[in-house]
C-alpha cells in the first residue's frame, strides 16, 4: 500500500475567466451604441458595402467573421435568425453592384453580409444582454480582421510611396536560375486552362476565410492548445508587411506587364538594377504562402482538416506564382519566416531555438538578396535547388520538433491524490 510522507503536492492553479469591470463595460457599451448609426451610414455612403459587394478578398473576410460569430459567440436561435435577416436585408435593400463572377459568388457574398449582421448583433448583445462579456470578447476578436485590413492597407500604401523602386528584376533573374521562369510557366498553364484559372482565383482570395475557420476550430476544441492562433495571425500580418519596407518587390505581372505570362524575357535583356514600379511591394516574402503553411501546421489536430489544409497550401502556392503576384523564391523564404511566427505563437520550451532558426534563415536570405544578388543570379541550377530544399526542409523538421515539445493541455494532466483516513486516497480537487 502506498505510504503518505506528509508532504502535500503543490495545488494546480486554474485561471478563472476574466470578467470585464462594470465601468469599462459601460464605456464599451456607450462607444458601441454611438458607433452603430455611424457604421450604417459610413458603410453605405463611403463604400464599405460596395467593397464587400465587389472585392472577393473582402467578401471572404466578412464571411469568416460570420463563421466566428456563429461559432465563437454562441448566439441564441432568435438572435442568429435576426443577424441573418439583417445581413440579407442589407444585401437586398441597398442598390449594390454585382461583383466579378466566380463559382459560389452568391454564397460568399451572402455570407459576407451575414457577417455584418453578426457584428451588429454582437454590438447589441454587448449593450443589453447579460452575456455581454462573451459578446464583447468575440466582437473584439472578429474586429481584428477588420482592423488588420485597414492597418495593412495603410502600411502597404506607405511602403509603395516610400519605396517606389523595386527589386523585381533581381528576383526574376534568380527565379530563372531554377531552370525556368516558374511564374511564367504556371501562368501560361492557367491561361490555357480557364477552369483551373477560376478555381485558383477562389483559392487565392479565400485565405481570410481559411484563417477564420482555423481559429473557430481552435475555439471549439475542449482542451486549450499550445498555439495562440489569434496572436499568430496578427503578428504574421504586421511583421510581414514591415518586411515589405525592407525589400520591396511587386511580382512579375506588375514588373513585366503584357509580357506576363506568354513572353518571359531573357535575363540578358533584363537590367540588373532596381526598377520604378507603380505597384504595391508585397512580394517578398509571400504572406499568402506563409499563411497557408501556418494553417497546415496548426490543422494537425484534425486528420481530415490536415489533409484539406495541405491541399489548400499546394493550390495557394500555384496561384501565387501563376497569377504573377509572387516569384518562386518568395514562396521558399515564406517557410523559415512562418517558422519564426509559429515559434512566437507557441507555448513550448523549444520555441526560442525555433525562433532563432526561423529569424536566422530569413535574415540570411534577405542579406543575400540585398548585398549579393548578382551571386545568386549566377549560381548553378543544382545549387539553387539544394538551397530550395534546405530552406523548406529545415523549417518543416524544426516545426515538427517544436510542436512535439509543446506542453500537454492542462485538462489532460493527471491530478495527484490526497490521503484519507485508513490509507485510502482520493483525487485532488481543483483549486
């Protein structure tokens, strides 16, 4: 029989749900109440509804907000019906133009306006309902998508104005060293296959929705995971857009215009110098690629979800180069960059090593691109492919090790036993 030595184990402290103080709650409710009529007027007068109606990426973003509303805020049946009715009312009452046609456009646009209805429903619940804390929490998480859209657009415009000269000619010459102008080759295939082109357009624009679904899935998990998905999303966006100031490049469709994708220029005819382009410098690294890599890594808890996320990553990679938005090297550098973002967002003892590795590999590529671009432009094909394999393989193995070292969820940890009279033991209650 087990003997009790008199030393009680240290009780495990479980963090209780934080409650919003009453004065803070009143201020938030007053601000939300004041914003409701302003949002209705501003959305119609200054183009928010028009943007959602005509911009596929914005449609998928607000569709993702609808997902978060239904999954994260747990609305009642009557509230959910009112949110859906309100979104559909905005959709059918306002004289909005029809956006460019793509498969499933009606469903996505409808979901986007239901997302707007969900935002208003959460605002109203945060003002009048007893369940205001949960409504405010989900509303704040949902508005991160809106705030990031505004902030990132401002950052991208600033980067375009401050860095009008781009490194596109160097990146194109480096891409050719892989044996072919990969973006031109994939782009030509897209133009020859209209069905593939339209499908890939949906894949490329749906990244915000994929992030929202991933986040909603993690919210629904009964055990708290080791990765903070919300932190991962906003750090990935802010840091990535900051790098566009450091190394501005636009993509082959902007650098070569009508020549893309049918007529890839010879490198001998491309001046090895920075070129002035009137385009956003959001190519290096590819945040689309980094985003889908992060989604794939963090969909590991669900077998089917992991398979879907892997397929989504491959299709996004094809779209990124096939539409001329990125060079092949942009996708490669996205892997060590994604490792750094994953390490920042993960609660693991090995996260600092993974962070150093991701930052170091990304910094090495940026240093080579900025200070030794001509050496890369003259490198043999076999060396470029070796560098490509190393750049992808090391982050993959490092991330697998990082997630393997992540601590087990608190709910899964065994509870120590407390002694009772007669030598019996009972599980220790939570404190």
